[in-house]
C-alpha cells in the first residue's frame, strides 16, 4: 500500500510539473502541427510539380533528338552521311 501511495504521489508531482512547464496547450500544439503539415504539403506539391515540368521538358528534348537521329538514318538503318555533310549537290 505504501508503494502505491508513493507511486501516485510521484505521478501527480510529475504531472503537475509537466503542466507547469508545457509550452502551450494541446489545442495550440495541434493547430501548429496542422499548419506545419499543410505548409509542408504545399511545398512538396510545388516541388513535385516543378519536377514533373522538368521531366516533361526532358522528354520533349529526347523526343526531338530521336526524331533528328531518325532523319539522319536512311531506310536500311545506316547513317546517311550525305545528309549530314550536305554533299547532296
């Protein structure tokens, strides 16, 4: 019984100290966490959109390079040297 009373006393003391030293209420903490989570979500969405734009630009560049390379090849899959050097004259 003595140990139980001692435990309850220490628990109550710890709880009181925690309440006195708590920087803000739980409601304020939850609001702060929600604001930070929303800010982080918006930042991640912006970075994802920027990355998608960069990937799309890269895709277009690769497609253009592939088209240019295909134009340089003749019908049998070999490089058409005349079209590169301009020796068609």
